[in-house]
């Protein structure tokens, strides 16, 4: 069973397009889109476990230059 999570990303001004392109290149990222509102990018990722998803965000996503903050929202099946 895989885990899905949305990652809400804030970027430095003018960096959203570059961040989105780089996030899309990460293995495990299903999609990444530029959005308007309080966040600049929303990415959907897929991982084998919640721990793996967390490691993906910390080790790969948060290391991208231009990202100032992330919020990870695991998908729950009710």
C-alpha cells in the first residue's frame, strides 16, 4: 500500500517556476503545479510509508534553492 501526500510550498519571490520544475524531477513526485494564494507550488507525492514520504520531503524537496517553507499533508482514506 502506498502513501500519498500533498506538499504545500512557499518560495522566494520569482522562484516558483524554477522550484516547480525541480520538484517535478524528484522521484516519487506524481505532480507539481504552480498555484495562487498563500502557497506558490502544490506537489503530490507517493511513497511506500509515511516515514518514506517525510524523508522525501526533508532530503529532496526542502533542499531545493528558493523554497522558504513546506507543509506536508498526508492523504487519509476515511
